[in-house]
């Protein structure tokens, strides 16, 4: 498992709004290049939610495409599972998830 900072291949800039305090902070979703952990057996993909969780454990899949797909799904599930007082917003202030 790699925990050092990684070079991302895609990023999404969002805002995290704490409805209890009214504070808004930057939230960056970053996904790195998938890589083989063991050729033709398992791959992994770096992922981070900077501004909330930070660097997370690499997401594992059966090949690099699977690992990338699972990383994208995982970041969405993390954002959906935030505490009720935290709302994810697009940079323009609109809600990221529709209610």
C-alpha cells in the first residue's frame, strides 16, 4: 500500500459546507494512475479526498481498469456517506448531489 503523495491523473475541485458552523472549505478529489501490484493478478489505484480524509489506501481491482473504476465508485460513496451536517457543493455553490 502506497501512502506517499501521488501524481493525479484526474482531479475534481469541490466545496465542503459544514452546516453547523457555516464554514466552507475546499475539497479535492484526486485519482492517480492505476498500476499492477502483481502482473495479471491484481492492480491498485491511488485515491485521495484532500480537505477531508486526505490520502486513502489504494483501491484494488483485478486489472488497472477495474481498479480505476472502483476508485471512482468509492470516492462517490464516500461523499454520499458524509455526516448529515456536511454538504458537498460545486465551486459555484450548487449542491453536488441532488436531493
